[in-house]
């Protein structure tokens, strides 16, 4: 007996994909609009690197000429055990970039967070040193010549500009950042090397970052750029601090990137633009999740204006800025739906949950008309 296959659901799904694909095709392209100014990047999660969703894939190719892996090159994933590296997804990312002609910023070599489990069991300085050297040498050399740049060290500073009390500071001493860049420069001579952090536009932390960069330079070690992450609030963007930072960092002779741009519209239980992934707030209530059914125009307008003001500033300083990367492709992907409170509905990017461009997107595009 022949089994009957019901193809109706398949036809409906293909229809939806075709319609979405057709409407994506009609959207203007950020990377095209800004091609003479700076790279326009996005962060990719594992599913996007694996090209699981054809709509996401089409949009990424159309809009972005730079990608950063959101998680898959972090130590806990790429170096899960002392002697084991897991390069599968990072290699796929490299192929993805090659296939679609998109530049890759690798993220990140030395970070106190998302360390592999074995690092929490290590107590002696020699083993930390050995991990540090092996980790940088193995990973940075593997991708040299295949990627544009590395976030060599991520988030090494406290809010007051002093060095964060990480396992690396404790076991390796205050020169560990210079040493990380020294090792990276040797292992990856063809790759640009950056320091990346949040809130380094803020004067106290900025001062710490400037000292750090000067220290690396004074040691005769190469540092090519600084990444200002850009996790801000749509309703309170520190434009003056950002402009001063662009001026002061570029005076050091290095490139500037905005590396993890997103603008939260939700209330924050703490003050400041802290992006410390290890801080969480448990308390969830309706007041802290006010837009679960949709974003009101008043807040949409703030988001749109926020993005427009930022891109105006970026364009004003375009000769100093090499890349602006959004931290995710669409609102549904954003870490800000789960941080600092789990399960909220945030709207921080320029494409909505259905991959449609938001008013902020069009205002950014219109600045170039
Ligand atoms: O967006 C990332 C999220 O998916 C991860 O769970 C989290 C922990 O690895 O890291 C997020 O990305 C962070 C980035 O790597 C460094 N700066 C702050 C970012 C947001 O937390």
C-alpha cells in the first residue's frame, strides 16, 4: 500500500521562506551604505554559523561585512580540557567568512569569564602560566592569516580603571596583559590585535584603558586597536564620553572599533551600563518587563533617535573608526532578553524578531542619503 504524504505543510513553510526572502531582498544594505566609512558587523551564534535559518543567513550576507563569534571561540568552548581543543565551530566560522567574503574578528583569547572547568581547579601559578601560553599559541597561530583580528584581552579593568582581580592577575601579576599581546603578536603576526572592554568610554575606566595601552606600547609590543563594546541604554547614551574616547584613544595611534553595540530599552536594576555577565538579578516582575507584548512608540522613538545620534557621531569620526558591530542579528537573539534578569523581552537591535528592519535601521541608512 502506498503511503500518502501530505505536502501542504511543506508548501506553506516554503511559501513563508520565499516571501521573507523576497522582502529581505528589497531592504537596503547597511554594509553597502557604509562601505566607504567603516565595516558593519554582527555577532553570530552557533546556529547562524551553521546556516540553520535561511532567512537569518540571507540577512547576514546582505547586511554585514564583519562577524564576531558571540560564544564559540570563548575558552570554555574552544579549549574545554587541558589538552583538548574543539575547533569545529571556529573552523566553520572561518569557512563562512571565506564563502561570503566577510571579515572575522575572533573573540576572545584571554578573559576571566567563561573559562573551562579545569581552570577553576588549578591553584598553582605555573599551571596558569602554562595554560595561558598554550592557549594563546595554539589558537592564535591556527587562525593567523585566516581572520582579520583578535580581541586578545577582554574586560581586564574594573570600573575605577584598576586591574580586575582575575585569576590571571592573581597568578601572573600585573604584566600579564602585555605578555598576552606579546604571545599573540608572535603567534599571529598577520592578525590585528585589540583590547576590548565595556564602559571604557566612561572617564575613570577610560583612563585605566589608556594607561594599559600605553604600557603595551612602551614594552615595544604591538596593539592595533581598542574595542569599545557599546552596551548602552537607548534612553541614556553617553555621547560626550564616547566622543572624548574616540579622540583620546585615536591619539594613541590605534584603531577604534565599536564591538558589541546594542541599546537596551528595559529598566536596569543597577545604575551604570555594566555588562558583567557574572552579575544577575533574580527578582522578576511586570514592572521590570514592561514591553512583553510590544514596544510602545515612545520607546521605539528613543531607540531610533539613540541609534541615529550614535551613527551621526560615528560618521563624524569615521576616519578613526574601523568597524561598528551589533551584538546579534535580531532582537530575539540578544543576550539582553536574559540579562540581568532572565526571560524578559528586549528590543536592542535594528532588526526585529521576524528579521524586519526597524525604524532605527532606516534612520541609520538615511544618514547616508
Ligand atoms: O552574548 C553573549 C552571551 O550569549 C553569553 O551567554 C555571555 C557569556 O559568555 O557572553 C555574552 O557576550 C558577552 C561578550 O562575550 C563580552 N562582553 C559582554 C557580552 C554580553 O554579556
